C-alpha cells in the first residue's frame, strides 16, 4: 500500500492554483488548509476543517476560507449539506482515484502531520543547474571579489578537473548535491552537461545526471574546448576568424558524434549563444540538430550583452531562454508574444558583481519568468532557491509573491511540466513546510534556513 499522508493545520498554503475565494492572485493561497497525498500524488486540497477522512487526530481551527478542490479538480463550495455528502463520499474516494483494490477495501488511515499554523509551499523547481563537475573555483571567486585579475582558465579549469575525475568521484559529488538541493526544498531540478566537451566526457556527464533526474540537458555547446582553440590548424593562419573556424570545427563534432552519444540520456539541448562562446549561427546548428534528435530546446542567451539568443530561442520555440540580463525592447516584446519562459539567474549577477536582470520590465510586459540557481562552480555556486528568491525581491523588482511563483510554477513552465510546481489534486506530492507563517519570510529573512520539512513525491526528505 502506498503511503498516505495528511498535512494539516497549514496556516498559509501556497497552491499556485488560483480559484475563487483564494488569495494572492496566481499563488492561490488558502488559509487553515490541509493537503492529502496518496503515494506520490496529491489527491485532495482544501480547508483543514473539511478534511475528507474519518480520522482526524489533530484539532484544527475552524476555517474562515471554506474553499477547496475535490479530487476531480472541481471547486468545493462548502455547505453543511455538502459537508455531510463529502463525508459519505470519503470512503469511495480511493475508487475515484483508481487506487482501491477489487475488494473495495478502505484505504489505510493517513499519517497525520500537524504543520502548526506554518506556511507550506510547492517544492522549488530549479530549471537550470550544472551539477556534474570536478574541482571548485574558490580562488577565482576570491580574486574576483578582491578586484584582482585571475589568470586561470575559468570554465576550462573546470573542464580539466571534470575530465580528470573518476566516474565514482563525480557520482558521489552529485549525490551530495542532490541531498543539498532536496533538504533546501528543491524537489525538481534540471542538470546540464558542458564540462566534458569531448564525446566520451559529455556522454559520461549526461549519463550520470540521468541517474538522478529526468531533466537532463545536453550542453556540448558550452564553450569551445582548449584542444580546438589551440589547434594549430585554426591558429596558424593568424586570421581574425581563426577562433570562429575552431568553433565551427567543434560544432561539427557537437552536432555529429557527440549528440548521437548524448541524446539517449538527455531530454533537452542547450547552447551558449554569446560573444566568446558560440555565434547565433553555430547555436542554431546545435539547437536544430538537437531538436531533430528529439530533444527540447533551451538557450543560454543575453547574459553578457545584447545578442541574438532571445530571438533565436523564440524563433525555435525554446521552452526557456536563460540569463536575459541584457534585453532590447524587441527582445521583451518577442518573449511576451511567445511561449518561451525567461529564466533569470540571480546567483550569477550576485557572484560576478554584474548588473541584475530587470524582472519588473519582463513581468510588466507579460513575459513568463522563472528563477533558477544556475548552480555551477564558476559564476554561481549556490543551490539555494530561497537565496535566489531573496535576491530577486531585493534587486530585481519582483514582489515576494512573484519571486516564489517564478521559483516554483515558473520553473515548471520552463521545463514544460504540468505535474510539479503546484499543489492541486493530481500533481506530484512535492511540498515544503517553512518555519514561518508566510512565504514572504523567504525574502524577508534572507539567509535563514526556513525549510522545516520537505516531501518529495510523497516521501519525507531526511535532513
Ligand atoms: Zn548556466
């Protein structure tokens, strides 16, 4: 029998499922609420006083917000008659969810968890990380923060350390990161390759990432590796386009043998469309080849300057274009008219002392915005979505509600997922109980570990 859990006495439940009578606009906030999940799925959301179970071991205060959702998703506008009908139907509820056995046995009573009036939010959805790598770049960070030039090789130093690491070392490090994410409330996360940059090394990274998440992105087009950059075939001519020719030759490898090796383990393809990385033409080649291989498209763009990343992403119907720090009015308009999510990565600007992207401008234009960590050893070595929320509120013009939505439902949109990022019947039981009465505390109390309890797919996450 799958585990059944009732989380009740929730002072503020952020559902991301707005309905009449709920507060907070898109957050769909319910007060004095409860959530029931059966195995890995949420089966009921509503007022704690309306809990559809015969057994309630926790005294809950009467709700002043008598709105919920039935298991079929229809709103439950309660009345006394409706209430008694609901009790009658409670025993039949498992049959409606398709989980009762043929004997019609009643389901086991749920484990009851008292949230003590605290806030509960959907698990964070981190739609952009680079979590499989070797080494770290603390010295580079310290030098940057000291205003000193740092001569070591940036991404290429991580590529060298990653290639030198054994598969077991990478797997153990990744497992530690997964614990780090989950205990901080991140229950869905994407992982990109991009520190291998050879056929065998990229294949190894996507394969390892696939062991811990379905959301794996092939990012062979991260940077041009040293062996191509330094290849005398491209350098000896001494022409200004030598670097372009090295990149072209590397892209030939990416769209050929490397894509063929990585696509079976990946769900997405990505390219770093930026001056110093790949041109729009090279990025297009990679993204179109990935799409032809059945992968969804994502783009790194407009991080370091105005470029064509956003336009390319929109034209190709990308799920997301990530960074979006430097945008023209045309870029904003194109995003607003598209289904492409603008994913903002505040940890990067924080850790590199660059100007933050203007989330307000995007939101006011009607663009769907996601927040993600970009967790990587060079430009943003944080896995804390709460930190990203706090920075987005402090420095990017987002309200606490907008930032939380972007870090949960926005991330789900960036991954084109309807089963995560919201708390409603049918979604995966990914919940975070905060040690706070309100989601506002995520930004109001920056740096404080407010995650009290986490359930991922219905299972408690050990801390
Ligand atoms: Zn990135």
